[in-house]
């Protein structure tokens, strides 16, 4: 699968309120007993959804088919499991918009070509309210101009420069880029005393 | 990149450094292969540890792309998350667990990677095994597909928790693409009072700085309290850096670090060990190194600490009361209510006296020999309460052997604890050890997230192993100092 450039995402939003939503909630650990990521989509937020008895945003019919997940602060904290973004990707999300993201989660997303966009607090609050009022509205995230447009207006969409560049250039698959260093890797390794067994 | 390597002469290198730097910066600079077009650094990873949960998909990606493992001698594997702690006989009773085990065996065999499986006698939780075999060393970069990789920072290594795509990156290139972190120095001053442990220190730090306070940072732990800690305690401290949002946590290496490593299987031996010590010393932070910021925590006032909520920052001293809504900042109020609702606790209530159903001593946070020794001191003084299920799970087969040689297993059994085989066990719900219904568990592990211990309604109180042992005996949360 060749990485694709991600310059712009258009679609509908799903609002998931709450801060510090951890990866154990996104994909409970029992679903990690697997050797492929296939089939993880249907288990996204399984326990939360079961407890909400049909009232979880992921089960809200008005938000069905949404491809942009709108979240609060420190989303994706906890375990490093890539199963978390993998399950959300397979559920149908192509981008996350929130106040902030946990570091490993954001890194895992970048490795999958999934943007993690942050908005200023009042912009995020307005977007959440607006999407809840009218879930059918179109949302546009433009990565080149760093803007997110919804019925709540056009606001600044922040993204870290590294991941942004990788997404718009389609260079988010790190393996290919790291391989390009060629023998420089061995050269760096051979300067490290422990690689030479302190000889 | 200067062609430094061409000057790498066989004679004894000199490790003196001109500019004052932190250990993090020294490690970063010596391991950096090049700056990448996206502004990140291509960083060489000296030690790669893998386990059964986050590696099979990475090996599958390698196969899809027809890539080889670039440095198979720098990757080591163990099995910990899915392994049952009662019978580890093959095939494992759970088909899914068995298939993960088989995948790990096949992948490591095909690629020439050593696997510490139960038959080897070296199996255990990846963050317990690396240090005890001497694989984890100062000045290294370490990565593992597990967020508690920060544990290895106790040795003065810079250790990153990564996702599966990055496991693939390392297998293929032995490198990661990373943003440089800022370094925050956290000095814990004074001395811990009796009955207060590294677990209480890190929970206090997280309470003070918050569960996201460390995002973008490496935490450098220092001060008299940290200097006085054993390597095992430093591992507990560094382990939970991630619960404070910091991906990396470390302690500068010192004499204790070197003594811990001396003679371990994968540590340098003989003269090479002396040369290693010289290099390890040179990698420690310079006294006048610059930091993004500095925080001081008074170690004298830290109390045995217990969580009451659903993130590790929601904690109090054992004799404190749960906060009142009026004590909580506005934007944390929805989370506060959700936490109390899940925990079936009330604002303002004392945590002491809260009845428990399960007691768990183990995990990469607190499943090492010193943890078990300390807990056994309490276990000696009573018997597990009638309605409590209590488990002791050594962090590795080596820990189990040493504990058994000291008779700790007998002490625990006599007191009514179950003595299990090495693994992650009830730290997370991937093996048969799980909470049921809304059971409340006093746990020496690291996460009290909803559902973490296997039941969506299950409840977790994080605390030190000594506090867990005392709670097991009393059947409720108690100040363990009553037993010491
Ligand atoms: S003991 Fe718990 S935190 Fe540690 S590696 Fe195992 S599951 Fe992860």
C-alpha cells in the first residue's frame, strides 16, 4: 500500500465528549488477543457502548457514517496499542479533531496517515455544539491552509509541523524514509561503544 | 552529519564532552542518524524488545513488503501479556492466546531473534526481563511496543513506548522517526518516611503535574530521594512516567546502577565492563545542564497514596478524604463526577475503610523481588480476609525463583495469597486473571482506567504492594504503616 497524500478531508462529524479517554476504552484489551488488525472496527468503544445502551455517540444514527471524530482533551492516553487508532480507522474515521492528544496515540495515527487536529478551546466547544445540533452538516479540514470549516465558521486547525508535512506530502509511512538513510545507519551504530561491545 | 565514524579508532576513545548537556540530549545526539525532511530526527535504537501483542502485525507488514530484519541481534522477545499465570502448559487453553504464542515463536525463529519463553527459564514481563538480564544499560536508546518502556530509564537509558507501525520501522531499519523532547527535571528532596515507597512518589508527582503534564517531555528524576532509591525502586518511578503523560522518564546512572549490572548475562564482562562504566558515567547529565523547566517535590511529606478515581492522577494520601466538587476546577468537574460514579464512591468520603474484593500484587510497576519482600513482611502478620481473593504474581521467572529461594512463596501461601507464575496477569485483561462484575481491586499495577482489569464495571485502587498486602488482610483500604 503506497502512502497517499492527505491534503483535505471532507465529511461529517461525530462528537465524543469527555477528557482523558484512554486506549483501554477505545479498544478493550480482550480484543488485543489477535494477530491481525482485521475485524477491530466493530469493537471500537465496545464496553462504553454497551454501558450506554444505544446512547453512545458511535451508535447515534444521526452521526452514522461520520468520518471525523471530535473529542476533548488528552484523547488516546494510556497504552501504546496501535489497535486503538486501527479500530477507529476500521470503524470509518479518517481524522480526529480535539483539544489535545496523547503523544503515542498521535504518533500511531501519523504512522497510519490519520491526522490529529487540535482546535482552540472555544472553537472546539462551538464545533461540538454545532455538530450535535446538526450532525448532517459538512465539515472541511484543509491541511494546507490549516483551516477547519463547519457551520460554526472557519477556524484555525492546528497540527504539528512534522506530521503535517508527512501527511500533505504522503510521506507518513516512516519505514520507506528511514530505509533511505542507507549505510548511515550502520555508521551511527558503529560509533556507539556498546554496539562495539566496548572493544 | 560529520563523518565522525571514520575517526573511530581502535584505541581507547575519550568520552569527554565540551558543552553541558542533559543525559537525554547526549543520548539523542549520539544516536541521531540524520535530520529528516519532515523535521523529525532519525534515531538509532540500541535495544528493541518485543512481545506477543504488538509484534505479529509488524512482522506481517515486513513480509508484505519483502523486508529483512536489519539488526536481528539487537531485538529480544518475551511473552507476558497473554500468558496464563496458573498453567502455562502448551497448547494454551485459550485458542487466541495460543495463536499469538505460535506467531511469536514462528516470527522470532524465522528472523533469528532470541525468545525468552516459559521453557527458557528467562520469561517474564518485558520490562522486568530486560533489566535483570543486563540488556538494559545506561546511555542506550531502547524501544518496545508497550507504553511502560519508560521503566528502562531507571538505568539512564532513553526508552520509548511505541506502536506497531514503529515496531515495523525498527525491525526494518533499527531506527525511529521522532520529535526531540523537552527535558523537565523533577527533584524529590529530603527522605521518604517509613512505609512510603517509589510508588507513592510517582503517584504524588502525577497528582501534582497532572496526567497530561508531561506531554512533549522527558522527565529526569533526581534529588536525594531518587539518589537513595534502589534500581528496583527507580524502575517503579520511571515506569509510571507515561501515566503522567511523559513518554520518557529516566534517572542518571550512578554507582548503584553499575553494581546492579555487574555480572549480568548481557552486560559487558571483564575489562569491557570497566570501559563501559567510563562511558556510562560520561553520559550522565552535566551538573550545569539546561532544562526546559525544573520542579521540586518535598519527599518528606509524601504519604502512602491511593487512587480513588479512573485515572492515576485522581489520588490522595491514604488518610485524606476524596475531594469535594468545590475543590475541583470547573473543567475537571464532569470527569470528577464520572469517576466517582464509576467507583461508587462519594465526594468528601474517607478512602480508608473502603471494602475490597480482590488484591493484586504484581506487574511491571511492582512485581520485582524487593516489592515481594516488602509485601511479605505485611503478609506475615495476618491472613487474607475471608471474602478477598488475593494474588501474588512475580514479574519474571527469575523473580519467582529468587522469591521461592527466600521462602516468600510460603509466606504468601500461608497467609492465604495465591502464588502464581510470571506474567502481566491482572494488570490488564488479556489472560484469565480478570475482575468480575463491579469488583473492587487493590492493585500494585499502574492503571485504574475503566475496564482495565477485565470487567467493564470493575474498579481499581492503585497503591504500593505493601498497601495492597495490608488491604488484603483487612479486607479494606488501610494505612499499611499499622503493620510495619
Ligand atoms: S504488567 Fe501491565 S503495564 Fe506492564 S507490560 Fe504488562 S500489561 Fe503492560
